[in-house]
C-alpha cells in the first residue's frame, strides 16, 4: 500500500490525503509509514487482539458518552455510547519490503529516504514512536448481531465436538475456533473461557485514526467505506470484471479499464438520477440499457423507418437527465437522429429487422 500511496500523490500532485480501510491494512508498518509521509488514516481496529491494558480501558465505563440513533420523527431506533483512548509510545515491526507495480530500485531508494526508518543493528526490525487515537463505539443493534453470529458458530462447534472425526488439526476458523483439542480429536470440548471473554466485547467497534476531527465525524467517515465495498461488489458481479478470460497483460488491463469506465458511468447516472429525485438500482440501470433496442424496419428504397422497444421508465429517466428525448415506438431517421443527438448516419448505428 505504501508505494501506491506515494505514487498516487506524485501523479495527481496531492500533498496529503486520508486512507480509509478495514483492518486488513491496519498494521504498525502501514500506519507508521503513512504518518511519516504526511498522510492521515481511518482504519478499523481489532479489539480482541489488543493488549490487556487497551482492553481494560475499552471495557471501563469511564469516559463514555451516550449517543442515540433517531428517525426524522424523533423516535429512538438504536442507542449506545462512544469514548476515546489515546496512546503514545514506542513501536516495533518487521522491516517491510515495498513492492512497486514495476520493480524499480531507484523508486525504492527514494521511498526509503522519505521514510527515514530507524532500524535495529540487524536491519530486520524498524523502531519508531507513534501517537495513536482509538474511537470506541458500542450500539445495542451491533451487540445483538455479534451475539447472534457467535451463537451460530457455537452451534457448529458443538456439532464438531459431537463428531470428532470432522475436526481438522490446525484449522481455527469458524466453529472450530471454539473447540479445544488436547492430544486427539476424542478430547475435543467447547472453549467456554474464550466464549465468555469474547462476549464482553459484543456491540463494540473500534476505529483508529490520526485525524483531529470530532469522534463521531471520524466514525461517519469510516462508515462511508461501504460505498467503496459496494462498488467493488458490482464491479465483480454486475460488470463482470472477473473471472478474466484474457491472458496478455495489455488485454487484462484493457478489460479492467472497460469495467471501471462502466462503473464510473453507472455511478454518474446514479448521481444524476438521484439529483432529479429519480431512483434506480444498479441492476435496473444495467438491465434497462441492455434491453432498450432500436432497429431499422424492412428497409426499402426511399423508406427509412425505425422501431424501438424496451424503453421503460428507468431508461426514459436516464435519457431525460442526460438531455436526450426518449423515442416513440416508430421513428423516422431525422427525428430519431435529433432526439438521440446522433452525429452520423442512423443506418450505420442500428441493425435491421431483416437479414436481406
């Protein structure tokens, strides 16, 4: 991530920006490097893997501030609290190996010069100092969800204990994470201590940030991450970015460029529709545009008549917000060209209803 951030800043002449991501990118090395490069971050943090001191501060009632989620009518639909924890101390992490899109020794040296990492004598570890700000939130709705998710895994764990032969050694995810095995599968039992420990943190979510903004504003910034995740989901499903059926590097890049341009156009249409109080889902927009058809009807000398179909409400709304006029069921070439703002022969753009 670090080389990508550095390259992005150079390419678009950006002095600083804020990286928002889930805990997959929340490592000491990433955080330390982002700060050293003059950037900010808002990252999800995993409380169950934190130090005992941090856990104790999270569970302490001291510093909690109440918060409620209300409807426009003032009805409370969720309740909870938030608090902040600040730390300032030394950190250590393995010396990272930076990967650029194309291997470049000069770029690597340039990046390392900017970071100015202080390393141990062996060079294997980076030593640094970091101020860290944690924003902890608890909501009743999240507590119910966490409890429900854990109960589902406990049921799976009990099923594994009842059938020891299904337990795979070394596999600690899902229901298996709640199963303790001593020497052989027959000794399997439920880890009640782990369940009790995890239940203490039901409903708690932690965001770590370098921003000075108010706590709830930072939480709101992190929550907007769902928009990025939603775009990736549609990129992979609706726009079929994967699986990739091409092999050469240029073709692969071209494939993803086309998919990304399609996503950008779609988001722009969504924005324009919403601005005009006309809403449509991703699938409705894609299906609508795919099903809108225009064809030349029985071409004959001196006659150029076009038939249209599939121009439903969504397609008409899209055409309206981008300045086009939806066509009638039957259109002559001239009127169709004017309504669709076409700048070349209509015959060259649309197929015919006949094969002759």
